[in-house]
C-alpha cells in the first residue's frame, strides 16, 4: 500500500495551493485513511465526497487542457511551458483515476456501505474518459465478488460508453453477446454514447448490432422458448436505441434494420466521420 500511494504521489504535479486548502496529496492520504477504517465506522460518505472532488478536479483539468491546446494552436504563450503543463495535467489525471481504484481494492466486503462506494467509483470513472475505461472493465469483471453481480457489471459497462473512449468498441461489441442479458443490454446503452464516433467505429458497431438483433428476434419467435423471449425483451430497447444513435435512423422491426443495413452498408456518406 505504501508503494501504491507513493507511486500515485509521484504523478501529482507540485503547484501553489493556499495554505488553508488541502493539497491533492492531502486528499489522497485522507482517502486512503478513510478506506482503511472499518466498515462499521460508516465513513463511506466522506470517501464518496472525495471521489466527487477528484471528478471535479479532473473536469477542471479538461478545461485547462483545452485552453492550452487553443493557445498552442494560435501560437500564444510559451510553447515549452504550456506543453510541460499539459504533460503534468495528464499525469495528474492518471493519478486521479488510479486512486479511486482503492475503493475497490481496500473495501471488499459485500455490504451496503461498500456498494455505495463501488457505485460512486464507477460513475466517477465514467467521467474520466480514456483514463476511466480500463478501471471500469477491471472493476466489473476481475474481482470474484462481482462475477455474479450483474447489476454492477452492467453499470460498469454502461459507464464505459459514457467515457466515449472509442478504443473500447471491440470489447463492447463482444459484451453484446454476454451470457447475462442485463449486461448485454448495458453494452447497448454504452454504444448509445458512440453517436459521434469515427465512421468506421459506428459501422462495425451497427453491423454487429443488426446481426445479433435479428438473431435474438428470430429465437424469440418460438413461443415455447421463454428464455429467448425474456432475453429479447430486455436487450431490444437499448440495442435499437444504440442503432439509432449510430445511424440516425429509427426502426422498430429488426427486419427493417437488416434491410436498411444491406442497402446502406457501403454508403460512404453515412459512414463518414461526423463533424
């Protein structure tokens, strides 16, 4: 644990902070101290408040990073100093996402207080772009305690979409065929956030969704196959909404989606990158 925290602190850039305000180092140390106390002490509210502060700081960093990019584009300011600042911000963002992992790592008992912490962590990573996506996959699918917690897995999967980290598309598409329909439906919810993704990402996502949707719909036509009917009812709404986000089209019949795909899969205008 000492090595973990030390590694985090190395990622935190030194900056001038008023003496009466806690530094990020102070906040990290307090976060660890809270997490290491007994669950009976009921301090999860303090830990969640700190997670919220980490997200707020991450968003402030995003605004500053955008401002730095604009200054560099227009040739204003000292380019060397601006690039150095941007690099420091990137390291700090990495540390903000990483420290939240301690909520998963240090609190492993399946009690209500910890569940609130884990939920807060998942939502926080969803706000952290590419920095958060890897932790969402790890949190949802690596710890043994979550392997049958499909609601938490579904939350993590949906939040991967919120990150809009388009590099996660292949794993999201694989999750559409997950063995639990709640998690599979969450992959559809995640893909609803990919409406502005590059054309190639939208195209491969639409193709996979159309084919799986038709397959699930066909299986559900067997009135005696209650399992397939239940699965289809659960995944259908989010998958169709994802297709609408990806294509701009709206259909309610899986066969209409298949016909549309067969007609437009080579349409360059549709699969061009969006502005």
